[in-house]
C-alpha cells in the first residue's frame, strides 16, 4: 500500500494568498502610501490655514491682550474669563446679535425667494434666455468694492439718482439718507444682500429644476391641474431639499458677513452686525482678547444652530 504525503493546503479559490495569511499585499501597501502622500499637502494646508488660526483665536479669547501685547502672548499666560464676562454683559453685543439675526433671516429668505421666482420664470426655453441668465449672474460675480461704490453713489442724498427720481417722479418732499439713517440703512443693506446673492440661489434651483421629471407634470396637466397646482404639489416638493440646503448655507454666510455692511454703512445707523462689531472692537479699542472672545461666541452660536439643523431636519429627511 502506497501512502500519500499531504502537501501544504492551497488557499481557497478566489482568495489571494496574502489575504489568506492575514498580511497586506505589497501593492495594497504601496497604494495606501501613495494615497497618503497625495492627501498630505491638502492636510498640511488645512492645518496651517484653518486649524492653527482657530486654535490661536481660542487661546487669545482667554487672555487680556491689546495689539501692543500680542507679540508677547503665551499659550497659558494670563488666562481669564473676563473677556467672556464683558461680552455677555455688554448690551451692544446683544443688540448686534439681534441686528445680525434680522439681517441674516430677511436677506436669506429674500435671496432664495427671488432666485426661486427667476428660476421658475426662466425654466422654459426662449430666445435670449442664455444671455439673460448671464446678465443675472453679474451681481454675484462683480467685485464687492465696485458694486458697493455704485450703490453708494446711487443712494447719495445730495446727487444720487434714486433721490432725484424720487423727488421728480414720486413726489418726495426731501431726499432720503438711505445709508445714514435708521431704519433705512438696515433695509438698504438687506436689499443689497438680496440683490447680490440671489444668483447663488438661482444657480442651485435651476440645476435642480432640470432633474424634475416631465412625466409628472404632463400627467398633472392631463388630470386638469392648474399651473399653480403643478408648482405647489409637484415642482415645489422636488425643490424643498435644495431650498433647505440653500437656507443653511446662506444663513451661515450672511451671519458672518462683514464686507458688504462695512463698505455700505461702516456699521452705523443701526447696521452694526456681529462681524462689524468684532472688527470695531479690534481696531477701535485694540482689544484683541475681547474681539477673539466675541468671534468665539459667534462660532458657538453657528455651531449650535448647525447641530440643531442636522439633528432635527436632516435625520427627518433621511427617515
């Protein structure tokens, strides 16, 4: 009787030898290493541009520093909570938060509503639609310094074309100082924000309208649905996720807005939003710690708002 010596067991079919032995193949290790090398520049840039400044702002928020003292500031030197105490006890801070909320809510709602109306109006093809869309994008792509200068000249109470037309055509008794008198100044900066950023909403909503199935609307037409009913029960539900995303993005952007308000009014006449107040604290009183503390509080407010949105709205949409 002949005996057979059993050789080494072969790996299961379709299973790599390296995986069967529990070791990573040289090719997989090389691919992981190459991936890390490709991601490393972006990671270094994010750490240098985002993470380090944020951490340094947190350090400054707990120190009583001025612009003269910032050169000698240390990480654990003179740690104090007085900056936050002064922030929360200051009535000017809370009034700026209220102004920021009013400014952000109305500007966001107005820009999305105007973008939605224009997206629906430009939905059907017609001659010159592409040119008109390009013109409507000009407020968003134009330099902010240029457009704020144009608005400042147009609204000037002495020689601005708006006041001239208002007195000649609308019968105004006297010129209106739109940028230097409350509440006209706040209404003006809100109108400027709507005008400048409705193209942002127009782009998002126009892209989503292209994906709305035509079959649904054709079936609704055959069932006798009116134009308003088709928009209300078919088109609008398709746009709600995009509108929700736009609302979050625009609220975050507008809550941190500085350049538009500062270039138009300088924060005067009831338009001192939170970002302008942080700038005034830093440049007017040279209070680095106070400015950093206010910026940290604003970041915390935005973080809580974003958490509530993700917790209650995003999960509900996924469910």
